[in-house]
């Protein structure tokens, strides 16, 4: 498992990064990023992002954005 951390990144204690790439972002406590790319974003406390890419995003507290499965597609 890797989590490349780019320039200007602050990951607070308690955040979890698994196979995530983060650049120029702030990740708050208890946020979880799995298989996710985040650039120029703020990921608030308790958020969960999986299998997505976000740029210039503001993800609110306790937001859940899991990867969509094929069964979820319209």
C-alpha cells in the first residue's frame, strides 16, 4: 500500500490514507482516503472517499463517497 504525498499537504492525526495520492490539500482527523487522488482540496473530519479523483474540492464532515460498482450504474 502506498500513499504518495505531494507538496503543500497537511494530514492531521487520525487520518487514514491507503493507496491514495494527495497534493496541495488538507486532510482532517478520522478522514479515510482509499484508492483516491486528491489535489488542491480540503477533506473534512470523518469523511470517507474511495476510488475517486477530486480536484479543488471541499468535502464536508462525515461525507461518504465510495467507488460505484457496476450494479449501481444506470
